[in-house]
């Protein structure tokens, strides 16, 4: 990982956001420093863990009773158990992060190595916790395509669960370090906040100036070495409402692509800006495509409480697309949408022609 590069959080553009986002996941500004933000989020997570620990006999009993009468695989108890595990993993991760900073005051390389190991542990632990909580099983195909780097990595976004997949099956399993395009709201997670700033990642402000934001994404490809840059081309998790909004936006800018986007039943159309920026900046670099199915209808925590996720099988397929098979700038947008249509077809059928 390149010494001297660091993550960036774009300044707020002053637009109105939800009170929770404004209070917790705000950006760097003159009035609010990263230290001040963490003085809010870290104690909040600690208090939440203490409350859950103290009330564990109560929520376990309530979860059991609800499970008996609701007949939905005890999903409330399962999710409360995962929440406690999540908070525990967060606090342990923060303790290790603090130890890393204390023990590597003048050794940037060692600090980056240890943070990479911490990121892998964190993501793998969270995925194991949710897998146990929901009795999930996983089948992976094509992971031999991950190495060697450098790579651009595009992954489908369907659920809050799939955010852990790259850490588990790319970084932890294969040792490939990834630079992420994070949405700024994820700063509400203190582990992502602390560890995310120890590596070359970019926290994008989705309401900021597009040129500035895309320039931040572009910089992730600088001095890439044998690492990878990961992007969720859809930009957000799939829901029908988000699909309608995406189609309206696409119709204003690229009406010729609306028919193929309308034919997608499980995926949002890719947002051209970030994806095309990375393809241009990473000219000559192979693309790793990660597609998955089995997490449909799980975009929000409330969806998980339905019980439909319990016992699901997640199928993951990885395909490496050589750089010389990625078309030039004039054909690249149509190619991207054709590629994402194949991703959508895979979700429907389980077959991916790669």
C-alpha cells in the first residue's frame, strides 16, 4: 500500500440530510473534526453494547417469545444476537486499531500491514456472525481469477450483507488489498472511519460536486502497484423505488440506455460516472467482476426481520475480464450496460456467460 496516500472525506455541500446522518456521518469541516466525530460514535457504540449486555436476559426472552408466536424462524432473536456480535466486533476492532497506532509510531509500512490484517479480521468476523445468525451458506466459483493484481473490481450491490464479501473472499482469502469507494454516510461506523482513513480509500459525498468527487475516485488508481480498487457501480442497494429514480435520471442523460435498464429486474443500472472514471484511469488494468445471488430482497435491516433471509444460499461468481477486452471510450458505456444486463440475468437464472 502506498505510503503518503490517505483517505479523503469531501466537505459537506450544505444540503439538507436526515438528522441521523447530519449528527453522526458528517464530513470534515472547520467546526467538526474527525476526532470530534469519533468522540460521538465510539462512546455511542460502547453504551449500546453495555445496554445490550445488561439487558441480555430480557431481549433473549423476548426474542424467544416472539419467535414462538411469530413463526418466522426466530429471526428477531437471531438479529438481536447479531447486533450484539456486531457491537462486540466493532469495539474489539477499535481496541486493535488503537494498539496499531501506538505500536507503529514511525513505521508506516508496518502500520498499513497491520491495518490490512485488521480489516480482514473485521470483515470476516462480521460475515461469520451474520452467517451463523441467519444460517446462511455460501458457494464461490472463479476465485482463482483474483490474483495477480492490479485490478479494478466491480461488484453487485443488493444487500447490507454483500458489503463484507470483498473483504472475506478477495482480501482475506487471496491477500489482495483493496482501495474502496465508500459513501460518506459510512462514517457512522467507527471501525470504517478509523481503519478507512489508514488506507487509500475515498469517502464520496453523493451530493457533492460531481467533478471533484470523480477526481477523488480517479486518484485511487495512482501508484496502485499490485492492489485493487473496488466500486459498487450501482451506487446503492437495489429496491424498486430506487430503480424508478435511477431510470428517471438515466432518461434525462442517456435516454438511449433506458430500454436495457428497464429490462433489468434485479439490478439497478450502473451509474456511469464512477465506473467509467475508474475504467479510464485504470486503462490497461484487468477488471474483476463479482456477481452474486441469494441476497435479493434484503436491502434494509427491516427486510432481514421478515425471516425470508434465514437459511439462504449465497452464490458468488467471479470473472476476470482482461484489459484488452474492455472497449475504448466511445463504446465503453454501452459495454458497461450490456455487462450489467448479464449480471441481472445471472441473478434470475444462475448462469453467467462471463
